[in-house]
């Protein structure tokens, strides 16, 4: 993958979940994956794009985002980032249209608040290091915001 190009899915407009939105490749954890979100990520990548584990280089956990959804559930989003050869062709997906998006074109596209916050933080800060960041979503003047921290092991200090 050329630096600055990111692989996204534009969900079908008729989709019940996030119809018309630009979303990262991904999904949910299935039984047996709760202690291994990377395995779930690899499964979702293959299901949605046809890319095998061997095609994705350096797949690494970079973000964990927490959100309190209506005081009814805590949503946890694991975000892994890796690279793929720019030679990889786009395939048809049941989820929607798979697209390579240049980072300079992300600003005006319709995406969830968490996806936008992650991409903004990654392009400003995360791309320059290998740290894992945790984020907590909260309302700020009626708009969604994320507070970021580096995930560190206090015993290693």
C-alpha cells in the first residue's frame, strides 16, 4: 500500500447498518474470538475483501475505542492497521463498494464519528509511532469527541 492510501468500504445505501457511510474493513467478534481480536480482524478482512492473512503485512493493534451506548452497553472497538500491496485489486463485496481512499480526500466523506476521530488522530499522531492508543468517546458541546491516551504497562516503567 502506498503511504497515504487507505482501504475502506462504502456501505450500500440500502444497508440497515450505516447505509452510505464509509467504514473501515471490519466487523464484530464471534464466539471464540473474545480473547483474540486480531483473529477476528483477520477473519473479517478475508470475508469482506478476499485478502488472506499473508497479504496483509504488519497488522498491529493501534487503537481501542470505548463508547457508552445509551447507558445500555459499552462498545469496544479494536482497530488494527497493516499494509497491503498497491497491486492488490479491488474485489466486489457483499457489504458495499471497496475503495482505496487517499488521506487528503477523507475530510469531506461521510463516516462515523469514531472512524473520523481515529483517522484524524492516526494521520496527525499515530502514523509517526508504534504506540497503542485508547480513546473514550464523550459529548463535547453536543458533538462527539474522543479523549486519547497511550496504552502503557505501568510495570514496565
